[in-house]
C-alpha cells in the first residue's frame, strides 16, 4: 500500500577524451554511429547520477520496514541523444511496471559546491531541437565563380542572418538560443561545391517559440536562395531530427515536498534556489505522458569547496576536465535522494 515513486538515472557517456589527471580517468573507447573508434567519458556527470542512484536504492532496501509503497528505479540509456526516455515509454514502461505518482531525478551542476543541492520551480531545462540544414548551389571551378552559385557563401550569409531570429524576432522576455554547431562543405581549395550542411541547435521554453524559430530558419534560408537566383529545386532543406528533448518543467508541489524532505537532513544554507538553464534533458518525457506525472529534477553540486572559495572557474558540463568532488557529492546525493523519496512516500 502507498504511493509509487519513480527514480531515474541516465547511463550513457559522451565521445570526449578525458583530460583530468584522476587515478580513475576514463580509458574506454567505443564505436560511434559512423563506425569510428572514439574515446568516451562521463562528461555530463552520469557517473555521479548512477552512483547516487545505486546508493539510494541500497539504503531504501535497508529501510524497507520504515516505509510503505512502491519504488521503480530506472537505469535509462541514450539521454545524450534524446532517445532513451521516449523509447522506454513507447515500448511499454508504464504498462510493464507500475505507473508512478511522481518521478524524481538529479542532474549535477559543476558551478555549485559539492554538499549542496539546488532546485528550480517550474521550467528548469529547455526544449532542444537538433536541426540539419542542407544548402544547395551550382558548383564549378574556383577561378570562375560567376558561372556558379556558391553554397559556402550562401551558408555564411544564412549563419549570420539566423542570429537575428533571437535578437529581432523573438519576444525579449522569452528565452531562446540558436547555435550553428558545425559547417560541412567542399572538398578542395579550388572547387566550388554543390552542397553545404549546417548542424544547428534551437533552444526554447515554449512550443510557440520553438515553432517560430524553426519556421524562421526555413524562411531565411529560402530567402537567401531566392536572392542568389536559385530555383525551387535548389531551395534549402531543413530536417528536424527525432532527437528532440522537450522542456523539463518541475512540478512546484513536488519540489516543495522534496524540499521538506531535504530540510530534515541537510542544512538550510546548503539547499539553494537556482535559475533555469537552456541545456537539454529527456527526463521531461516522464512528465509528458497522458497521465501528466509530476516530475522534479534536482541539481547536485559537484565543485570542490576550496575551488569555490578561490573563485576559480569550474569546468562545465561536457568538458574533458569535468571532475566532481566525489565524496561530498555522493554522500549528499544519497542522503538527499533518500530523504526526498521518504517524504513522497508519506
């Protein structure tokens, strides 16, 4: 008898070579989607998430005579590419296992001192879309550009023009970020190519702004093609990848219950209200089901205290130098997660 609480950890690493000098530095390599061998490390803190998750499961098992209800512990793959949560749910997670009354998770925050836990009410992480923009031209010899339409020049114009989407088209009170992360085009110094590919991320907090950004990229890229004299068969093509992550919106009532639990085991000054960020997290999908399951993702500090005192800049998420302070991070994480679970089982 009692509530059902879901606790989730992500499992996957990133294709980054770890550059810390730790004795447990990652030496693992794996194959990427192109079949190339790449080094991997837990540059987003998933190793901390897994360790705290395992510790909390162990403690809750040892305390099983002190609580009543059901715990569902999920080890989720593929968070970094946005497929894990969505795939688990579509393949029957909530039919095969008890449907939760609430879902909890952590994400580390390298700028917060280890031993502290952060929280946000409402929107916490952003909608994030991965977009591929294919820009076409008419190739030819680099010595005769007047006989071509150069897609590299077009791509350069488009990169600059789409920067005006956020600065001139989105309401200034609505968070939004558009980033061109890579440009691929051409094979040699003196050849004007036929095609250039841009890889873009678009970040927002509402569906309206998300759709506005996508439509603006289509309009701007098409306009650039028309101005270059290209016909419809050469208009740019925008592909919105399936690896979309919706915004993580923490349920305020669930956050309050978590804070009540945390206040029983952690000093008040170590529980910190934070601001939302524009990074992606597919934990949002657990709250996007038809049942509108309340979710809360708390932030777990990882920075060494002496480093914070000195005012040193901390390595960010996805940095090859990311190195959480293990003992206070893990102890605080386990203690806090157990307290939050117990409070939600009342």
